[in-house]
């Protein structure tokens, strides 16, 4: 199973902890998707994000990390 990480500052989720400012390991999608994320995305992530969850607004690097992904760029 792939490890998943959530940024403790802005809520972005990623499979790579080194992409996040404050990486926190999460058990799986049920641990973050559906829970509202903070809206101020860390500066280092703003340009690389292309997806967010339509149900909770959680931003992510790729659509497989979200339950209802929608492309934002």
C-alpha cells in the first residue's frame, strides 16, 4: 500500500511527503477526503495542484487521491 500524506498547514494530499511543507501521514482517503480543508494553500504547492474534491474541496496532486475529483487547471 502506498503511503499518503496531508500537509498540516493547508490540507493538500500527496503520495510524496517531500512535496509538502508539514507532511502528516494519513491511513487512507477516508482519513481526509470529506473533511473540509483549509483554503490557504501553501505557496510551494499552488502551481502544481490540478485536482480538488468536488464534495469537500480537498486539493490534491492527482485525482486518484480524491473520492470526487475535478480538474481545476
